[in-house]
C-alpha cells in the first residue's frame, strides 16, 4: 500500500556512483559559491539560521522533482522534503531591496563527473532551467546545454564525436529537450519527434537519497502501510513501520540488530510489528529498557513509552536499511535523547559509515560531536571517513562554510570554537553564581553574629 501523496520511484537500482561534493550559489543565505564536501560521515553544525539546514535542501528539491507523479516543471518548490511558495522565497537576498535572480546547484560524484544546474527566476516568480553543464569537477563546462541552442550549435558543441559513428546524424535536426530537472539532446529525423533524455546516474543518485527530517511527528498507535522497495520517495519516517514489518516477516537479522541498538541507547530492547490490516501497522516495544534475559517479552504500543523511541526509530531503521553507496541525510538525530543515548548514537553513525553508507548529519549536539572525536581517538573510526562543516553568517547575512578534517586523535584544532566557548561560559556563570551566593550567605551570617 502506498502512502498518500507518494509515488514509488521509477529507479530501483542502488547507484554505482557516490556523491562527493555539493556547491551552492544564490540559494537563501548562500550568496557566494560554497562547496560542501561529502565523506562517509559528514557533520553539519553551526548556530541557528546559519545555513546548515539549507545545505542539502537544493538536492532534496531535485529529488522531489524527480519523484513527483507528473512532470512539475524544472524544479518542484513545494513537496514532501522542502516547501516554498515562490522563487523569491528561496533565492538569496543581497539587501532589503535587491535579491538574486539565479540559483546554481552543483553535484560532483565519485568518478569526478560534475553536473551544474543554473536556474533563473521568471517574471511570474517561478524558476526555469536556464543551463546545464556536464563535465569534470575541474572543467564543469565540458558540455553545456541551454534550451535555446540551435541544431547547428548542438552538433558543434556536444556531438562532434557522434557524427562519425552515426551516418544519419548529419541529416537530423537536433533540439534541447527538458525532462523534469534535466536537459538532454533529442534528435528529429524526418518527422520523428525527439526522444526525452535517458535517465542518468545523477538521476539515480538523487532518487536514492534517504531523508529523515527533524520534524518526525508524534508517536502513533497505528501507521499507514507503505510499499517498500529499494528507493524511498518522500521522507523516510513514513516507511519505518513497514520496513520493520518486512524484516519481521522475512526473519531478517536487521530486526535483531535494531533491538540491540535501541538497547545500547537505553530505550528498549525489542521492537515488533503487528499487521492489523492491509493498510495499517502498529509498532510494539519492550516496556522496560535493558535486555530481558529470561521470560516472555512485555510489549506495549510505542505510543505508550517515552517520546525518544518514536523519534530515534526512523533514524535507526534508515541507517540499517541503507545499502553501501546510498546517502542518508538525517536532521537532528539527537532529538529527545538523553546525552548518554546521544553518545551511543555516535557509535551507530560510525558503524554505518564504516560499512560504506554515506551519512550526513545536521546537528546541534556537542555531545554527539565529542563522542565521535572519542571514537576517532580510540582507533574505532578512521579520521579520513569524517568531514565536519561549520556554518556561520557574516555581517551581511551571507553563509560562510568552514571545513575541517579530524586528526588521528579526533582533534580539529580550534574548530568549532563556539561549542567550547558556550560550554565554558555556562560552567563559568554557574561557578560565579555559586561563589556569589556563598559569599552573600557568609556575609549575612557575619551580620547576624554582629547584631548578637
């Protein structure tokens, strides 16, 4: 049963490539080009409204454009991942009177190929695909397509090698055609209409992204059954219950591992699915945390236990369900988790990255960051698997991205400096307050003695 408003992906294969980097320009506070390198474990951190939550939103817009049930145009602004009403809401505002008219999204993949989308605002405040450049990361304009290119321009700029291989090509008329967020070359021989461009590896990569948003909803007594394949259209929290039910029916070891991870977090030790009907699934969990070593399980509906279980469950299921090469983007995985659970979650993220899944985490948790540093220092996580990006905004409001690689002891030098400053500041204010209170108490005590 498909969840309402979601269509299954047309591309089920896990991509052979991996995403290695994203570039943004003209999107929200990304006024100037910013590069975000993607490693097996990529951490996005920074203050509120600094741009970290916006870093992957353009990729999510491309994903929802490809997943929509019909062609919504070159970029779907309002969808399950990202919601905008108009182009003016997402384009960079340089000043109160002036805003950008162009948006650029760049994507580099493992084979060093890159694709650059250039969108332009139209008079009716929508976006049109103005240009698409395909090339290497160092030479992004190796092949450049624009909708207005003539047949002669297409042959000269993009098809020089093909002319010798296909004798009918010189007689053909070429045209740039758009298929959702991609441009391609169609060929018209005699009266045959140009075909749409074939699905590319970039298409597969974008569709294969698993997105676990920060707003994951309240725990429910029943969940809609969802059709589960290798791709997950829309946001992932709608699939978690059905994935668990599938593991249970198949006797898959992922279900046992899920229970172990929940136990490591101190939340529960078992989760089970009850298929109530063809359209409804309920999730049951062990009532008490800690592994039960004897006796029958004591299961209750997940809605009757702490909020943390329902919030972290989609995170854990997504990480376990993801195959090597797939990108999982998680917003604030630490939500409603005790610091001890956040420390255990760091080990789960590291375990997932080590088996080849690309994990991108947007977080406010200094505990999670320090726990990852500890894993690196202990030799349990290779430092070259980790990339940290710190987001801040300058005096004009533009996002600046500072990136750092941990050393073999998990240190980043002075980065990110304000995590330590905030922690030290809070501790300092507490100690000052205690000292002042003790001094005042002592002073009052002396005054009482003097009166006597």
